[in-house]
């Protein structure tokens, strides 16, 4: 369950879907589990608060996930971020 911002430097608490961005990221082992397809990873959800999501993103990394600044992303990682947001992000309110 998502309870706080995934940025370790941030203490924002998750309260509403309208604030920030939720990421669906493949995390953990790629080892097959009993009920999963071989070579697949479980999708986990991570939330960045509104302030952190304007400058950072969550990416899959060998031992788990990482929160990284947007300017550090490669072109491939940018495409993956855009795809994950399109699939799982909750649109930000305009108010």
C-alpha cells in the first residue's frame, strides 16, 4: 500500500489520488513465482507527491526501484516513464 512519497528525502503523506503521480513499476526478482509467467516481475505501485513528481520519476533498477531526477533519464527511460504514466497515472486536478 502506498502511504508516503517514494522520494526518501520527502515526508509527504499520501492522502488523495488527485495529488502527485502513481507509478506502476516492475520491481523485485524476475524469478518465476508459482502463479506468474516465467520471466515476469510483479508490478508494484509507488507514489511521488505533486512537488517531487515535477522533477523526479521512479524507475526499475536491478535490486528494486530508484527515484531519480528527470534530467538523468535516458531516452529509453523517458519512453518507459511516459508509458507507465499513461497506463497508471491519475490525472492531476486543474484546481
